[in-house]
C-alpha cells in the first residue's frame, strides 16, 4: 500500500489552490487528510467530445495532487451520463449521443492525460458508469428518484432561466444529477471533485450518500477558467485550449486571452508559488511590467505542463520570431486534404475561397473575400487579389498565410 503523505503545507495548498468551495467544510477535510488514512476520490468526465481541454485539466491536475499524496483516485468515464447530456449552464437541451459515439469520443482520453496523471500508479483506476447504471431496473429507478424532490431539482439556475424564457425542460434532464449521485454511492467514495459549475450535481451525491450509507461525502469544487464577463471558457463556447492542440497553438491561444485572465489563470492552471502569485498581482496593479510579458510566462508554463519543457521553449521562440520579429515560424502546421474529393475539375484545382475555409483558416467564403480585399491572404508569399482564383497543390504543398501571423502548409493526400 502506498504511503500517505500528511505534510501540512502540501495539504493546505491542495485545499486552497484554485479551490472554490469545500463541503461540508475545509477544516474537516483537512483533518481527514492529515490522519494518514488513504481516501477514495473521483472526478467524472462525460465524453461528449473526442478532446479534453484545460478546463478539464484543472480537475485532472487536482486528482494528480491527491494521487501524489498516496490517495486512491478514480477517473470516471461518464459513458452513460454523456448519453443524457449534463444540462448545467445550458439554455437548451443537449443533443443525445449513442453509447458508440461516446466510446469513440473517449478513445483518446488516456493518451491526452498521460502528461498530467501517472497512469502507472497502482492507486489510479479508470471506471465507466455505464457498467452499473444500465443494470438499474424500473423499480430501482423509482426508489432512487424517491430520494429527490422536484422543487429541489427546479432550483437550478438554468432551469429557472428556461422557465422564464418559455423554454422546455425535459424529464431526462432532471435525472442527470440523480445518476451522477448514484455514481458516487456505487463507488462509495469519500470525496468528489469537479468544477464549481458542477456543485448542484455533486451536492446531490452528498444527499444520496447520507441517505443510502449514512456517510459524510466531501465535495471539492474548483474555480473555473472564465473570461472577464464571467462566462466559462469551454468546448461549447469554442474558445478553449484542447489537450491535443499543438504547442504553438496552445501558446498563441493563451496570448489572445484578455489581460484580466492573467492572474486567475496563473493560479488555477499552473504550479507557480503563492509568493509568485502575489508578485504577479502587484506587478499588474502598479503596472511595473507589460502584461504581454506576464502572458508570455503564462503561455510557456501552460505549454510546459501539457507538452513538456522542450515544446514550451520552442513555442516561445516561435512566438517571438513570428509576433515580435515578423518572421515565419520554424515549425508550420501541416494539413492534408484529399483534393480529388474537393476538386471542381479534372485538373484537381480548388478555389482559394474553398481552400481557406476547408483548412480552417476562415469560417466562410465571405470571410475569405473580406480578407482578400484587406490584402491579408497570401499563398506561397504571393498576395492574393482575385477571389475567383483556383490553385493546384504541388507535391511539396502550398504555404497559406492569413494576416501577418497565421501560417499553414497544405498538402494534397489522403
């Protein structure tokens, strides 16, 4: 059995760094962790997308800290709950997914988290909630649902907003927190971790654990990565860094964040010391340093955590070369397209509008037209002025450029 580390400073940081709430209270959980008894904790991840993002990384990194202290950690694949769709913060019902779609989404998760969690640790387990939830019979469901009231479930903010706006609330959405609560009870955990937006669902687990096992389950919610308006950054909003992003892409996305995100991002996304956080706060307040320089430190640290030190160094050098010195990056992302499937004629040509949309450098043909008028589109260093232009892709590919800073090499192939 792994030795449990009870170092008070490490426990204090674990329960303070990036933490929003602890139920029933921080002092009780701290006392438990200092006792030396290994606890069992989990966090669930619904595979509604094939990519995890650094919002998920906040809780995954918290799991890693508990794992380092010698506790038993469960990474739960929500392959059943993902089929329902968590209604948290959603003003419309989520699109239903099949179990096959969910499993396909989850296929790459272990590879994506292997730089955060030590997958070889004996105290780390991966479980799937479909295994026990699908065994419930109608009579079991009735008994389970009897532990919750409609009035309590309707307290959720997004349900109240839907009622006010005349939008529908479906019965299966009510069931989501009940099934999540059932996960906690089935695994008989001591602690559940999740983002602060998951508080309602996790407290449902506390309720059910008390009723079913007369046990005090702890709940720890982490702070969310939010923009200055308070809106969560995530896959639904389309502004999140995924764990499969290239290092340069990760770095560049951080650099595009507003300055107001610098301090909270340092706290919840990195391991810089509390003293360093105080220094960053002071530097931002008295404007002793250009926020861009702090953001570069942040970007490098984020890339280092998810991609390693060499990748972080290369990403920083690439950013300086492109954004500060106006040069081309040394490493340019390559994209393969099957031109034979996209071609409009036997010469296998493709229109410049279609090309830039196809490779993801523009959202629409109209955007490409606007960029051409602004002189912001180049192919192999030649400015494009004709929106009707059609091009062939030679064996060595084409270098596409959008504006001064976005480069992409496109190659024809399957």
